[in-house]
């Protein structure tokens, strides 16, 4: 239904997923304990949306670093910088990565883009084509 493409001078990863309540329990096995707890403590009708938001952030990061699903999804997390912008907390290297949630009109989908930052970069620019 949708395609997402990202361009950057540095490494970049993007992900888009539909919200599916059947996947919420995956968080218990693959996300950090805090992330899984945050999802499970959320109202039942919002758990799938929150899971999907975290999933697309994680997917965009592992695509940025080129690890794919071989990377332990519990080995990194996110710290909120501002509305829809997240710093990736990881131990891969000393590089800085930012993830931006991308809002679209279709509330059944979630999207995110992750970019490795240069020392002088402070934000992610986005262009959706």
C-alpha cells in the first residue's frame, strides 16, 4: 500500500509497518524489559500501535547499521529528544544515530527513519516521495 524511501549523505534506514495486534507479544521476547513493560501497561486498544511505533524505530536503526534481524533488538533503546525525535542508546560504536517518527494520514500505519549523524549534524531532514 505504501513505499518509503530515504536519502542521506550518511547511513540511513527506513521502515513502515501496518498496526497488527497479533504481534504485540513479540515485545516480551525481543524488546528491552522496559519497552515490553511500557507496551503491556498501556491500554489494550493502544498496545498494538505502541508496539508498531517501537518496531519501526528498531527496524530503521538495524537497517541503518546494516545488521538486519541478526541484531538483538533488546541491545538498544531510544531516548526522547523532542516530539517524534529519538536518540538511539546503543553500544555498537561511538556514532550518534537519530530516529524520527513520520506521521501520515493513515492511522493504521507507522513509519520511522534513522540516520547516522556527523559531528556537526543535529537533525534529520526528510523527504517522502
